[in-house]
C-alpha cells in the first residue's frame, strides 16, 4: 500500500510539473503577441537569468562541484551542442510558433518530439519501425491535420509559417533529448540543464544582448517573464526530480498529456481561443498517438522508455 501511495504521489507531482509547463506556454503567448516582445530580447533574457539561477542552485546543492561538464571532452561537446542545437533552437522555434499562431497548436506540435526521435532512428540508424510506430505515425498525422484545419479541409486554421515553426519545435525538442545524454552520464541533470541554459543565454546574447534595446519594463512584462522562468523550468524540474523518486519514468511520462491540455484550456479562458469539436478530437488523437508509440516500444523493449518521454526525469525545458 505504501508503494502504491508513493507511485500515486509521483504521478501527482509529475502532473503538476506538466501543468506548470502548460502555464508557461500560455504566458509566452501573452508575451509574444499581446505585449509584442521581440523574440531575440526575450530569449536572451530568459535563458541567461534562468541559467544563472539554475547554476546557483546547483552550486548550493552540489557544494560548488558544477564544473565537471568541462573536464571531459565528450561531456563538453554534449552540453554545448545541447545548449545551441537543442535547447536554444527549441526555445526559438517554439516562441515563433506561438507568436505567429497560438500556444495551443504550438504545444501540440512540440508534443510530437518522441515521434521525431523514432523517425530519426529509422533514417539515420537504419532501424526498422515497429508496427506500433506506424500506427502512432498515422494517428499523429490525422490528429495534427484535424488540429490545423478544425474540420474545414479547404484551408489551415493557423498560418502556414506557424505550422513550420511548430514542426521545427518538435524536431528540436527531439534534439535536446538526444544531445545531452553524454553529459548526463557523468554529471547531475540539474548541472547539465544549468550550463546548457547559460550557454544558450550567451549564444542569444551574441546576437541580441538582453541589456540592449530593452523594451519598456512594466509590471506585466517583468511578472510574465518571471513566470516563464519559474513555471517553465525551475518549478517543473524540481517537481519531476521528486516525482522520479516515487514513480517509474514510464508512468511519469504519461503525465506529459497534461501540458497540451492545460495550454489549450488556458488559451480558451484567457485568449478566447475557439476550439471546436474536431480540433478537440485532434488534440486527443495526437496525445493517444504518442501514448501508443511509447507503450509499444516499452513493451517490445526496442528503446528505453527514457528515450521516448523527452527524458523528462532528467531534462526538460
């Protein structure tokens, strides 16, 4: 009974983490659309200060031992490529997907990242797809098609550019799952996330330092950016680390579905986004497709569960 209670608590904490990411995605729509904050400034500000906070927390938790990622060549390459091609590019594509469309659709498209991981293994590693992979792929296509057309098959419900940015966020989300693995083999996930975020902040600052061309700082803007930093990284990461001690990662990964559902509901409430029955069905089909993909691979032992759940127990942004 005690073990059952622990698993239940782990699921609850994982759901809370996913809910937190849902809040962050919704606030990003406020920042990108309503406040019209340029992506370069927002991205450099968010990553630099979030990375700084994460490194301070890491230094406290690990008593200053946070420089291990730079002592090993493989770890260094891993964390740098993760920071630039995974984390930075994912934040950039996700931001533009929201700015040119809406948070709900962008989150659904990013949610396809496990599917892109499997596609990558098929294309680059010549691994034959499983039957469950094909079923998940077809279901995902149907779900996304319903989401972006909302039942009217004569035109897209979101701008085509937003669709491209959203698909890009799904691909880059797959990158930030794969790229940091070498670094996390010898270093704590919190440290890898901290350095990855800081390096991404430095990378963005090379193009647009956060201290130049600063938008007018209002209470709304400052509180919104702080919300994204806290609810988009710091709080959910801590919740998932705690949840991983109570429940298996494959059980925790099921709670991924809370994020797109949360973002969709909040978008309806705060941005008056109209989600009709067809789009709602499409969202549920996409969620079910990723569940089929993860479950099929776990049951057949083809790929460790951590490779298909965005490695959430270790790294997620």
